[in-house]
C-alpha cells in the first residue's frame, strides 16, 4: 500500500540526462601537446590555421561582454563568458559546419 501523503511518481517526468565526463588527454593518454587543437589540424586544417587569430578575437569580444556584464552589476556571469571551454565549444560548432562529425573525431583519436 502506498502512503497517500507522498506525491505519486509521474509516468511522464523525463529522466535526468546522464552525466558528461570529460578527461584532458594531453601528455597522458595521447602524446601531443594540446589535444584540444590537434584534432582540428587533421580534420579541419583551414580552421586550425585560424585558431590563434580566432582565439584573440574571441578574447577581445569576451572583454567587451565582461564590460557590459559589469556595467549591469552581474559579476557572477563575468567568468562564464571568458574561458577556453567556451572557445572550444564555438570552434567545434564551426568544425561541424565544415562537415566534421562526432564519429570523425572519435576515429581520429582511435587511430592516433
């Protein structure tokens, strides 16, 4: 018998997403300096060639976002706007638009 004071579980509640576990392979499982960028050298060479300039531009734009955030008195959002992870997310989206798919990246790391 169920306790009538407890809420009944809904059959329509979505399950929470599974956790995402990320590991940085640099000089551990993969003998390269920066696995964040080396994959682009192989799979998207034109994108790789522009990474340094793109990151400088990303940082410049981020500084402008920081100034705007600080102007609105939201210091909690400042650090979220400038980080390597956000840049890599941006870069992976660009790689995807150039035709690089998840299985291409997986294949790259499984053969290296």
